[in-house]
């Protein structure tokens, strides 16, 4: 439903995670018996969680740890791990920088050209550990890096930019043909990011296996402030999930929707699935793990942009191991640990035996969901009052 925001100008209402709540079901299930596996192409993962392709979150060591725990960690092929062979000192420099210095330092460090031999090396390091290798590239380099990645044994290839469309127009450079790319690649291709029904539908027609949904909701992203772009995640995921259902009925081919960004707690994750996601991509929650390379810091993918940074470096701290963040036991009361347990428990409480059933959960608009009855938590800055 649209409302007038001025004379002859309407705007559609959109919703974020803090404005909705999930309604418990009439039947409840044992959380340990729900099915949360995530298939993508010919791959199947035990948990529907992807770690964001951000350098403060995923390096080869983190990718291995995430893979052994059943999830997907995406290595950024535009990042420092393919620019520097020895990157430990680079990470130390970023962690030591003051807030005023951080963005300029990151821009300078990312000026070093990408070494294509390091693409192969990093993928081989991950594969050697016996886990799937997943990597991400900007559209401009996707065809070139996709070939290198395939030769190195990559299992899934992601093409990701701030806003991705099939009909990109440019005279200064060759536009990537996503249909051609998806046909050429022998591994599943995921495209992103998008937030609208029509764009999602067109991207699905390229033959991709999945779509990343989210523009600007990430904790380290400043796109919404710098460009004014973005649609809150509840509405974005629901709209793109609707496109998935239409496309599935029309073509018989199922394209997975992956909610990307804006989820810092188990409750956010659960709401993303209930709105229609098949999996979620999370950054800041994993950046807080002991295995994350960021030393307690996290920065957006577009932070290094030379002319218009659309990300920043934030301090998230280190709160526990990756296993604790994924599977618990949770040692914090704010919902940032045991994300898998939260998902399973919520599914049990709404009576959903699998993710597809969870996508049918009743949702209510609830702007007071985080504040109702939480006076003491807010006053003491604990639990939901932080």
C-alpha cells in the first residue's frame, strides 16, 4: 500500500526486522528434528549460513573452519588475500588504525594490484582441507576470475556488487553477460545484490542458482547514507521470494534466495527465513569469532573504493569461537551466539519441519516487539536493551 509523501508523489511502506514478529504455530516440533539443510546447485550444506565475502570475516583459515562446521564462507577475490601473499601484517595495520585513519589506510592498502596466482593458491588452500571453496568477484572481473577459480577447483562462484541488474548499460567498458557466464561455469553461480521483484525475476532468467538480497543493511556498510539507496530487508526478501515462487511455477527451476545483511541476532536470522529466504549471509556476527581474521574489526566491501567509499571499519570485538556463535553454548544474552540453535528452536515453535514450511510462518507488524515490557533491560543495558 502506498501513501502520499507530497503532492502527486507516493511511496510504498517497507519493513525491517525490528518492525515484525513471528507468530507461534498451532503445532510445535522438536527443534532437533527439523531439517535446515541448504542445497545450491549440486551442493548440499548442513546449515543455511554463508559468511560474507568481507576481509575482516573470511580468510582461507576461516573458510576452512566454517566449512568443517557445515556452512559456506565466501572469500573475496577483490580483497587483501589475493593482493598480498603474506597478509598478517596488513590485518594488524588495519586493526591498529584510529577511526580517522582507517578508511584512508584501507584505500591505500587495496591499491596493490590483484595477483591472479593468489586466486588459485587460496582456493587450493581451502580445498586441501577437504571443504568446499566459495569465492566472490565483482561483475567486471567475473568472467576472467571465474575461469581461474574453476581451474583451481572452486565449488561455487558468486558475482556480487552493490546493485546488480541484467540490463546494465555502459560505453566505457564491456558489460558482463550473466546468461553467458552462468552457462559457461560448471559450478553453481550466485548473483547479487538486488532488492526488488522485477530485478530478481530478470536475474533468475540468467540461469543462476541463487540470488543475494540486500542493499545497504550490513553493519559496516554506508551505502544508505552515502547514496540514499536501500530497501529494508523484510520487504526486500519477501518481494524477491515472491519472484522466486513465480519463476519456479513458470520454469520449474528453483532459484535460492539468500538474505544478505542486517542480521546480527538469531531473531533477525529467523525473521529472514520466515520472510522467504532459503539461506542467510552474515558478516558482523561471524566477525566476532576467534577464527575471524579482522582482529575484532569488520569493514565493508566498498570501504576501499578510491573515490566514493560506501563502507567503514567498525569494532565488533571478539566474543567466542565460531562454533559457539553457530552452535553454542551461548555465553551472551543478546542473541548473537548459537544462531543455528535459535533457528531450530524458532522453527520448532512455529511448527515448521523444514525451511520451505518455515517460509509460510504467520508474520505480524509489531513495532513495539523490541521494547514491550523491556524497561528494566533497557535501563540496565542488558539483553534486548543494549
